[in-house]
C-alpha cells in the first residue's frame, strides 16, 4: 500500500474549513473518474476518515482539519500503486476546491 501525505494551508479557521469540507463531500463521488462511491465518517471534532471506492478498489484518506491547514494521508492499495500520484493529487485538489468554495 502506498501512503502519500498532503498538507493544504488555508486562512479559514478550523470551524469554517470543516464546514466547507463537510459541504463538499456529497459532490465528491460525482468527480471520480469512471464513477465511484465515497464513505465519510468524522471520528473526532477535526478528524475525517474517507473511503473512496472505484474500480473495485478502496482508497483510504485520513484527514485532520486544523486552524491553518488541512493535512492527512492518502492510502492507495497495491492494485492501484502505479496511479498513486494522480489519485493523491485528485484527493488534494478536491479538498482545495472544497476549501475555496463558499457553500
């Protein structure tokens, strides 16, 4: 399993960043190439665990929403290892878009 870290700085504050991430989650599955599903669970006030299922494989994302950044890791299964870079970039770009949009 490939594990790729990410960190996205923001100036929103923790509460607003969490609100924007939460508001954008329902739209995330629509942007998965080839279709897919997204399972999301807040495991604490600032900790989010995502399971993104596409092409019969599950990509895990652990995300922590901080006062000035959102960081975490993307866990890509071995079957998708050769696509781990683009998959991690998709997750990071999606989170950046959620943070940038006023919902």
